[in-house]
């Protein structure tokens, strides 16, 4: 697989991850400010994640899933499709 394709796949998964986390948050009726407070962060932290300004690490994804009570395994499966 060429470099360009790998970059596209990675970028698409990053976009999908942030969009899916936002969708999960909205479906559960959680505001950005509420999620941030539960994570011990500022609202701007969540806004930057959702806008793509901040890249998430694996542990951060797990923390967000825990707070939103969403199974991280299910999220990973979605990203691997």
C-alpha cells in the first residue's frame, strides 16, 4: 500500500473517530461543557477535538468512552470497517 493511501486511510479514520465521538455525545444529550467537566478539562478541549484541531491519543478515547458510557470496543470495530 502506498504512502498516499495509508495517509488517506489514517486521516479518514481520524475524521471518523472525531465525528463518531461527537455523534455519541449528542445522542446521549451531553453538552461539550458537561463532557469537558467530567473529563476535568475546559470546554475548548472538547471543541478542539470535535473540530479536528486536537488529535486524540488512545487513552483519551478510552476516557471519553468511559464518561459517555460507550463501549470502546464497539467504537474500534466501527473504525475498522
